[in-house]
C-alpha cells in the first residue's frame, strides 16, 4: 500500500478506536465487570496508540528509507490480534482468547523494532 493508503488506514483505525472506546465507556459500563472493563480499555489504549503509530510510520518511512508498509502491517496485525482478542475476551468472557493476545503484542514489538533499527541506521542528515 502507498503512504496515502496507510495514512488513511491509520486514521480509520483511530476513528474506530474512539468509537470502541465510547462504546466501552457508555454501552458496556453497566454490562461488564470492572475487571473485564479494564481489559476492554487496555485493548482500546493499544488500538489508539498503534493507529497513530501507523500514521507516524507512514509519514516518516520514505524519508528515512524504511519499509513503511512492513512496519504498518505489523502494527495493523497487532491491533487485530492484541486489541481484537481483548475486545472479544472482555465481551464474551472466553478466557482462551488470552492465548491470542501475545501474538498481537509480538507484532507490535516487531513493528517498533523495525522502526527503531531503521531510524538508527538512517543517514545522519535525515
């Protein structure tokens, strides 16, 4: 995907994160236990951070000579696996979904690692 597509995808994910956060705060507040609500809110937090991470990587990757699509792809995969599994776990109570969450966290770490490595490897005048 192009920079423009990743920027748009990041913006859509950010908007979705805001909507899911509002849904959790207003629609689920009375339906979930406090423990499950915290799990849901953790999913929203990481969702929003990585939506912004996608936009950051999309904006800076070309300038730094990085593979932005790879970084953005890992962040998007992380949102799906990490945040998605936490949303479903909180709403359904299916604890086995917690086994999926670390794969999403790993995707986040890989994306940040590629970004950091590329930044340190970039030309000094960037």
